[in-house]
C-alpha cells in the first residue's frame, strides 16, 4: 500500500483541477490572450503542482520512509536516499 492511499481521491481531484488549469492555459494561447495574464496562470499552475508534490512527499515520508526506518538496514538507507533524491529534484525544479 502506498502512503497516499488514504487520500487518493483527494489527490485525483487536485490533479484534475491542475489539468483544468493547464487546459485553460492552452485556451488562453489559442485565444491570443495577453502574455502577462498567461504567465500569471503558469505561475499559479506551478504553485499547484508544487503543493501537490509536497503533499505527496510528506505522505511518502510519513508512511514509506517511516516504515522502512523501523525495519532498519539497507531498506531504510535506500528509502532515505530515495526521499533525499526526490527532495533534491523538487528543489531544483
């Protein structure tokens, strides 16, 4: 079971809203909207994705990483490295 399982439907709803934002961006370009207005919506979409990613990461750490650290050993080290790498990717993006 994944760490996000308890909130799966909430995550799907959030992703659908983000999908709607992206489609809205596409419409804005198709309708030749003002550049700054489009950029404002791009920024909002990025924030929504970042918020989703942080929520998912928090759940991963609370469930998957915490469970692995209880077991200890190589699995714990691997999960911590995996989480650290994911955080690094998020920070760079």
